[in-house]
């Protein structure tokens, strides 16, 4: 089978999955295409079956014009602003810089935007659009109602059980997958445990949970599914006082393990003198472990551009987890109630071994003791309960206070 390259696709012209746009700039602004019209194009693709937009190619002549090298960052920022600010809900687009050959066989930079089929219906400045053939079409009230119904039904399936477009069974790592099956993983077995499921065309794809736990690089498909860890020497966010930082990637259990190493490496030991001198850790590792497990298990993976953030300071550790609380829970009731946003992820984490020395054999405890343990550990070490709060009803913040 002959591979269809991007250059070949451009030569053949626009279709239902390819849009070409010439870019014009003036100073530090993009003057063409029009901002609102381009937002409509992007939303139309997300409301359809997804596709690719190439900036720097004339859509009429199919000639690769390119984008001036000095304007690449300006154009990229312009696209990101449109995805975040001009379309509701925001679009999750994969924006990359490429070199393509022009008619003179010279390499010139272009920007490629890959848009997956969305689980949501997106409204852009011109209304509701869907990609049909090589152009966008405004949805009629009847078509909009059908699309709303279809996408709403898809979201009724738990998000962690939905397919990840572009994945295939061959993307699964054998050793990672075998943790969840008793024998060699057959397709039927993987479907049964919902690591594989069929897409709308009947093709087997890996689910969100499968990508997060059974592939070595989940961020290849879910770019925001990582932990950003930063350590500061002071008590406020200040890059001048940053002592260490790392973006922790890989399968979820590996993210937990490597983030724990980050905390251990940057954590202080403090001397106490009561009847005798004793050394105490800055934070309870058991509390941090439980907080990290809860974070990767219950975060909202559907939020574009959001990641788990762990920030260490002299007097506290802050953990930010994307997503509001599930099932009417509140920060005040977290230690009293139990609810899971990602049942499949929780089920798989419950089968992953826990690190040594934590009085637990598996990462996830299905009894829901995580928050009570965090409260007990924190109060025992620092004399203060941890503090949970919601930011804009879209991110949960946990503060763990340091020992005194």
C-alpha cells in the first residue's frame, strides 16, 4: 500500500479531511485568513470527522507558499488563541511546524493543525458548522439536533472507555497490557476488559484508559496527560526561586512512581527537639502518594490543555487536578463520600502493584480511604488538616502543609 504523504494530499487538493490556507501577516498580527472565518473552519472539522489544516498553502493553486520563519510563533499563538477563545467549548488541536518543498524545491516552513473528531458540539463565531466535502456547511436546526443527540449519547459512555482515534492494537505494549490479563492478551479479552473497543466504523481502537496504562507514551495521543512537578526554595511561585522542575510522562503508574521520586528528592528533613532530638520529613509521603493516586485516577481527561500540577514550597505542597468534583461532591464532603469519574482507570489501577514501604499491595484501594488517610497523615505530621478547594469549578486544588 502506498503511503499518502502530506505533500501528496496537498497536490490532490482539499477534501473532507484537508483544508489549505494561505497566511498573511503584517507586523506582529495575522491579517489573513479572517479570525472568525478560520474559527468556523476549525469547529466544522471537530463537529465532523476531524481532519488536517495546513497553513502556508494556497487553497486555489495548491502551491506551497510557506510562512516566514520569523512569523511562525505569531501564527501558532494566533491559532491557539482561536482554539481557546473563539470556539465554545474550546478545541483540542495538535499544532505542529513542518517543512515542505515549494515549486522551487526549497524547504519552507508551514503549520499543520490536526483536529480529531470531538465528543462535543462546538459553536464558533458564525454559528454551528460541519465539514461536508471540501467546505464547511452551517448546520440546519434538524441536523444540529441530531448531532447534539449523537455527541451527548457518546458522552454517556464513560470518557475513559471511549476510543482514541488513530490508535491500533499494535500500539499496545505487551508487558504493560499483560498486567491486566491472566494469559496472552487476545482481542476478545482486551475488548472484555475495555482496553480495546470498536469505533463508529467498526475498527478496533484503544480506549482512553488503555492508552493511559497500556502504552509506553500515552502523551503521543493525550498530550495533556502528564504531571508537571516544580520545586521552589521560597513560599511563592517565583522562577528565580525554582530549584527543580520536571514534566513526568509515561503510563499512569509510572507517573505516580516518578513523581514520588521527585518529591523525595526535593523534600527537606526537619529537626524537632522535644524530650529528645528527632528528624521529621517535610511532608508525609503516604499522604502525597494517596493524593497522586487520586489525581491520576479521578482527573478529567477530556479537558484540553489541562495537566496535573504539583508545586513544592517551603511551607506547603500544592496539587492541582483538572476537573470539577463528580456526582455533586464538594471539597467539604470529600472525606465522607466516594465517587469515581473514571471507573475503568480506577479498576485498572487497582491491579497495579504499589511501591514498597507504603503498607499497600496495589496502587488503588477501591474502599475510598484515600482522602481520610491524607487527612490523618497531614494532621499527625503538621498539626493541620489538608485544604481542598475548587477553582472556577474546573480544577481541584489540594494544599498539604509542611511539618513545623
